[in-house]
C-alpha cells in the first residue's frame, strides 16, 4: 500500500511541470494581441512614403500590405470589389468623377498631399521657346486631361471655355501657336518627352522618371480652386468610420511624413495638413 501511494505521489509530481507549462502557454495565447492586416492600393512611387508609416503602425499591431498599381483606372475598381481595403492615389476630383461614372460610393477618409502638375521638356528650357506647330503631350484620363489643359492656359499657351469644369481638347477656344495636343496614358507622358516639345506630367510619374522641379518649364499655380486636387485616402462608404483606418490616417499625417513627401517628390508635393487653407 505504501509503495502504491509513493508511486501515485511521484506521478502527480511529474504532472506539475506540464500543468504549469500548459497554464503559461494558455496565458500567453490569451494575452497575445491580434494583428490586423489592411490592404492598401498605391501607385508604385508612393511606396517610399508609406513604408515608414507601415513600420510605425506595426507597433500598434496594424500590418499594412501594399498592392501596387500602374494604371489609375484599377485601384478604385479593386476597392469596390473588396480586393483591397483602402487606396491612396487620387485627388477629390478624380474620386468624384469615378463615383459618378461608375455609380459607386467610395469615400475620402483623410487628406494626404497636393501635387502641382508641371510642364516638362527635354528639348527646351523656357516657355518662350515653344514654336508654332509643336506637340504637347497631356494625360488622357478625363480628370488629368482637364487639369493639364487648364495648366496650359495658365502658361498662356491656350484659352479654354471657362464654362466647362473639366475641359477636353474640344473646349480649346484659342490656340495661337497651333499646338498639337497629344493625349497619352498618364504613365506614358514622361516617356514621351523625347518625342514632343513638352509634356504635362503628374508628380508621381515625374518622380519615377527622374524629373525634378528644376526640370519644369512651368508649374501649376496653387490657389483656392486647388482643393479639388488634394489627394486622399479612400475607403468603401461602409468603412468610413472604421477605427483602424482612422489610425492609419493619423499615422500618415505627421511631420515625419511631410519631410518624406518633400524628399521623395523633390519638392513637387506638400502635405496638406501643413498648409493654410
């Protein structure tokens, strides 16, 4: 009998470490914080802006997974189809135009930066060198085309019908130098600089092409009408109050991000939260 009790006692003592270990494992799992993964659609040049933000958010158990696009028509479709959770590539005007055209309700949840469009050239160094009959390349999507034509008007090269919010080449009312306006996919405008006298190029495409403000022969003027060109972080309407997404917006709008924007885009873009509106 004594031998039986002794064996049982030894058996129970052997179980103690296992029970303690099990208890610790359970506590550890219970206390582990859940990591939330958020897919964010961006243009390739914006990855440098977002990487430090992702590092910061990882400490808050928010993992950003970036989905890169090269075509402006894809990120909103991917968001509407719930292939991604957010996107960050467009300004208010583009978003409004997209929603109207596709009957969607994508919603801006935070403002990021504004990027004036520049007129670049690899053949001339100033506007006065543009000759009669020269070709000027502009983006062909509705929003950027209209904006580019307004820039050419600011530069004194064309006159546009002022009753039209987003003009097309059909709305040019005066073209004294008989310029040939070449409409290209936005991503192709920088590459076309070897073939045309000048091109209006979006800031992210310019950055990818190694262009800086010093290369520009004319820069878009920022004024009160520029609000429509502010870039935004966008979600599906049902997610506009998502707490995690609000943390992402807050993490973006910092002094560190502002410095990074200026560095990456070589002074061609500015964090709007730092500007007087």
